[in-house]
C-alpha cells in the first residue's frame, strides 16, 4: 500500500491509545505523555521515524480530545472504573478501525472535534432525580 498506510495505522493506534490512557489515568497530561511514549515506541518497533511521529500526533489528538469527556463524566458522578472501561472498549474499536485505509487519519481528527463539541454543549451539573426530591 505504501508508507501513508502504515503512518495512518500508527496515527489511529496513537489516538486509540490516547483515549484509553486518558480514561484509565483520569489526567490529560499524564495520559498524553504515556500515550505518546507508547505510540512512539510502537512506531519505532514496527516502522521508522515517520510512523513514530504519526503515532505521537495521534496520541496527542486522542488524549486531548477525550479529556473533556473524562472530566465531565467524573464531575457528573460517573465512576472511575466505569469510565475507564467504556473508554477502553471504545479505544479497542478505534484501534481496529485504524487498520482500514485512511480511517486512522480521520479518527485522529474526529476525537478532538467531538471533545470540543462536548465541552461546548455540556452543562456543569446534572440535577437528575434530586430535582424531584422533597426537602
């Protein structure tokens, strides 16, 4: 296929690793650093510097894009384990999609866009059933 295909795989895998790391560690900066290091290591193991750079770029997009989702979920009462599990499952699906030509690049673009969209329209707190409670 060519070099663009392998770079696209690493970009998509990096985005998936960034999503999983941010979900598991609950900190965007720590998740970004660990995801970038893992993606660069995978890129260098299976390719060259261009695959490693693509993996790092994907990890940055994945970690920063999923940070608003993780922060909002935990702020609104979601559990740490549940959030990490759901994002790990989503990152597995993202990793599988990375092997489809061009979808790795699109995945790395879609995660930050969706994160910005969530940040703009999310309320600060969800009242839930507490609004129906009689005091």
